[in-house]
């Protein structure tokens, strides 16, 4: 059973703990600067004669590598509205990792120190504690997403660049994927008894999903695409990246069925992974 | 107020708690004693629902405790043995108590927090970050947290361990104050000399089993059946011990630290008989004092007897 009051109180506590921690702001600055790099490279590619990727070695390298790995069509799609779509993933991914990994470390530290037990005297339970960490992660990432959007909006205004609907659509899909990724981070957190173990497990889950998803687009080797496609038949159902593509397809085709279906899949997958995490924790708690 | 029936818990092959039945009435201060690893903390964890028993039942305030149900914990205030010190370093004492007040939905929490901190002499430290608190201050803050929702039951795990004499006295006064308010206190401790000062009843647990349970003085009487007199004298004749043990009311006589220790029947006062006998032997006692028997002695006797019994069974 989840106690709503405890969850609310603990979410508030975790948020306070996060927002009082200078490392959150350092992560914001580092992530947004990382996001700004491709924008800056793109801006350097614009000369008096118009857009010329060769003018910026960094931009040329990024697009070149992506074209070799995937396809020129995909790269064209990615940069169709300028650099912001690519910059968005560049800016959100490190922050997402920071928030989720720091939550894993906090959980294990609190567990080792007896804080969770103290909260259970509260009276609360570790289910409420895990759910509150999940909510805190979402709040921390969503606040950052607002900041990044405003930052990119300011950059686009100052440089007369387009921040079009593709950016908003990608942001929307990413924020939905965050739900599932947060749930997977919580699953990794309760599945192992050490910070290192949990972090490795979470990164491994993330790597598998990414490898399978990107592998299906790969043009380097036919075999890679074949294997990735085969694996994808099973893994795609539990991968947030698959549902991201469904939503993106929905936006491209203006298909509400895809969009609503994708949203529902995200919510259901989050629910399932979250439920497994809480069930696992309850089982561990009772076994003590 | 607290009742357990046939409570058992096994960790692997080790029987941590074995068929433990307790019945603690409202308003009691129940001392729960036992050597390290006897099963005290496991029992407390089971009472709090933090560890599931393998078998047996727990009743708190007359209601059975169901696994997974944590709502009854609102009736209980807990002072754990170890207090997490590295957590929430930024929190002040007030913020710390506010957190638990919010978790417990304490009405009028601000004034209650202020009053509780004042009561525990922490008023002037209310805005101090808790990581700056000493061990004693942290223990008092832990007490404040346990009392913040005015619980009917207080579970105290080693509440005075690691405190200075002043801190021990404060906590002891606090325990007696809560007792006077009609609260039920369950105190687990190994500081027996302190426990016997305030517990109305004690239970001794050894290897998961409740060995004995009674009022402190009754336990002492049942374990140590004789009175001991310490007699100080200038010179102890060599054959005095031999003569003394021939007297019908004397159980044992020995010399310890230049004093004569005489163990006698506790039913009657034998001081006069003893003085007359010593006078007859040509010695005059300088001081004769009845030695008070302590809970510690009773506890040691019980646990030693248990150890011996266990070894005898093994040898058989």
C-alpha cells in the first residue's frame, strides 16, 4: 500500500534536498553547455554564402559520423529545423543520467545509514519512499527541460534560427520516455544492494535499448541491422525508445492513433516497471 | 498494550527468537534484557512490523498486527539504537522534527515541536544543523522525534547507551515522566544498573527464549536466594571461615579484598547472631554491611546458568 501523505512529504523532502545541492546546478550548466555545442557548431557553419557544414569542423564531424552510422536521410531529418533537435538530446541526456544516478546513490546511502528504516518508523514504507524519489526525478528533469527550452528559445531568437514544431514534438516524446527511464532506474535501484551494482544495471538496460533501437537504423553492416531488428521484435515492447518513434511517427503522419497509443504505451510500461520495482522492494522488506 | 503469542523468527539455521510470548500492560515500563545476539532487536523489529515473524502473533493495543500494515506504528514512538548521522546534513532540529510531524500528520506541529525541543533542553539549538549535534544531543533529538506525536507506546532500543551521566539522568527523568503520563514503555538495554532504576518489570531473553519475567526485585530474590554481609575487621583468623560455614544459617563464607563476605539465609536478620559468633571467636567486627544485590548479578547468574545447562545438554 502506498501512503499518499508520506509520498507527498517525502517528495517535498527529496526535492528540497536536490534543489539545495549545488551539484544540481553544476549539472544544469554542464548539460546546457553540452547542448549549446552543436548549436554553436551549426552557427559557425553559416557563412556569408549561406549554410556550409565544412566551415565548422565540429559540425562536419557530427553530421559525418551520423551519416556513416545511419543514413544521410536520417541526418537530414534530424537537422531539418536547424540544430535544436540534436542539441535537445545532447542537453537532456547528461542531465537525465545525473538525476537518475544521483537518486540511485541517495537510495543506497539512505538504506545503508538506516534512514529508510527511520522513515518506516514514521510511519511510512519504502514503497512511498521509492515513489517519492521517482516523482522527485521527474520534477527535477521537467524543471530542467523548461529551462533548456527557454535557453534554446533565447538562442534561437538572438541568432534568428527556427525553433519549430519538431523540437516541441521531440521534447514531448523525450519527457514521456523519461517516465519509463525513471521507472527503470527505480527497478535497478531495488534489484541490487549496492550503488555500483544499481548504476551498472541501469546503464546496461539503457545501453541495450539504445543499441537495439539505433542498430535497426544502422547502415554500417547489414548483419547489425538484421540482429538489431530481430532483437527489437522482443525488446521493443519494453523499450521507451520504440514508443518514442511511435509518437514521432504519429506527429509526422498527423495520426492521433499513433500519438495517443504511444502515450498510453508509455504510461502502461511505466506502471508495469514501477509495479515490479515496488513489488520487489516489498518482497525484500518482508524477507528481512 | 503489547502482546506477543508464540513469536518465532529464524535467520538461516539460527533461531533468533523462539516461541516468545510477552504481555505488557498499559502504563508499564518493561525492561527487555539479554546479552548481545539474544534476539532483542529482532523482537523490536517484529513489533514494529519491520521484520516478519515466521510464526506467532502480535497484538498492539488489543488489535492484531497484520503484515504490511504500518498504520498501527502511529501509536508507537521509537528511539532506535543507532541514529543515522550522515543524513540530511542541511536540516535543522526544527526541520527534522517538522518532517516527522508531517509524516505523522501531527496537529499544531509548530508549537508541539517548540515545546518538545524546550522539554529536552534543545530549544536553543532548534535552528542548528543536526550534523553539528553531539551524540547526546542526537539521542535527545531522537527522543523528541519519538514523542512528537504523543504516542501511547515508546519502544526504546538502548536509549542511554553512549550518554554521559548528565544525559543518562535526563533520559531517565524523561522515561519516568512518560511513565507518570500513563505511557507504556518497552526498553531494551544492556546497562542493567540503569534499567533497574526505572523498570516496573523485566524480561530476560537468552538465545531467543524468554528465560524469566517478573518485577525487578522478585527476579533478584528468585535468582540470588541469600543475603550477603560484608564484614570489615582488623585481622581475620585463619580458621574463621571453617567455623563460620558450620553454622546452620550460613551458606558460604569467603575473604574478598581483605573483607569477610558471608552469605546467609535471607528469611531472617542474622546480624546479631553473626556478631555474637565473631565475638565468641575473639574477633570484633568493625563494620557489618548488607550488600545490595543488583540486577546485573541476577542477570549474570541467569545467563551463566543457561550457558551451563546448554553445555550439559551437549555433553550428554
